[in-house]
């Protein structure tokens, strides 16, 4: 019962990984990852290309299956939860933003943001009203009737963030959210991610190659060859 809410030094654990492993064929890409993330914490995930960062994020998001170990998010045990419980978790509690935005090209900016709410069964009018609130929060009100191919990279990521957060998730997974943006646009996106996750009490796990991006995080976790490692110090 509520194992994921175990108290840890006064903090509430929201995401727990215990000895998580995953292989592709005979190649182990996650090799026993253990990690505890508190509710509302912002964690940066760094490491060389191929070290397993995206795989780990995809396992947390319920997109990839893992072979061994335990992942708990809140009170849901991902390894033993039913398909229905996993779908509910993915739709209601977890949201993801990616390096290449993944917006739906045939929907306007506002419709993109409101779309997950429709999937959650919220009536269209209400979904669009909520979407508009998120246009404001992400600074996109003046662009909400545009289509993704008419947007700048920064605007596309703002739209992806609005879409991710409109449904009120508790966990935001971000895979190199500034990886395709110039540094000043990326900086503004980082500020936005920090403000919104702080305001809404959202737990953030952000994969990044940029040391400067870690400034919005409480802690950095380093990965190497599928494992969490101590950072290499000079
Ligand atoms: N579907 C797949 N089939 C086979 N191997 C895969 C698959 N997806 C990922 N891998 C392998 O798993 C390893 C970890 O990949 P992952 O994408 O998690 O790395 P990453 O740390 O996110 O790297 P990057 O910084 O380049 O994005 C890599 O060696 C990759 O080639
Ligand atoms: Mg990756």
C-alpha cells in the first residue's frame, strides 16, 4: 500500500527505481539502475550518448518495458500494473516533451494543447478553455491559431510544454528539451520549465547534454553504460 509514498528523510518519494535492467538482444542498456526521486524534485539526467538516458526515461513513461527490477510512480508499480492502470497513469499523471517537439501538424497550436484533454474525456469547449489558459502561461496567446509548421523552434517547444502540462500531470519527463534550440531560446524554455514545474509542484526528470541546463534542477544524476555513476571530477 502506498509504497511509493515512503517517507525518505522527510521527503516524499514519488518515483522509485530498484535495480532496473533492460536489454536489447544480448546488449544490456540499463544495468541495474536504482534511484529515488522526491515529489516536486527536479532532476537532470546526464551522460554520454548511448548511456541509456532515453531508455530510462521511456521506461519511466511506460513507453518501454523493462526486463528486471521495480519502478514505482506514486502508488503504481509499473511492472505489475494492469494495462488499464498504466494507460490511466500515462494519461493523467505523466507527460513528456521531446527534442523534436512531436506536435500534431494538422492541429492548431491551441488544438495541440487541448488535445490530451479531449483524450481524457473532457468536453471540447472545456478543453479549449483550459488550452487557452495554457497558451497564456506559455506565452503563446498571439500564436494560438497558427499551425506547427508556422512556428519557430522555441514556439514549438512552448506549445509542446502547454500540451504536456494542460492535463495536470504530476511527472514531466523531458528528453533534451533544448537540444534543438539556440542557447538564448533554450534558456527561455528552461526558465519556463522551471517556473511551471515549481508553480504546479510537478516532478521533473530532464535528460540533457548541457551543463548549463542543469541550473533549473535540484540535482544531477550521471549515467554511464546503463548505470547511475558518481560524476567524474577533474
Ligand atoms: N529499439 C532499440 N533496439 C536496439 N537497441 C536500442 C534500441 N533503442 C536504444 N537502443 C540502444 O540502447 C542504448 C541506449 O540508448 P539510449 O537511446 O537510451 O541512449 P541515450 O543515453 O539516450 O543517448 P543519446 O544521448 O544519444 O540520446 C544505445 O546503445 C542504443 O543503440
Ligand atoms: Mg537519448
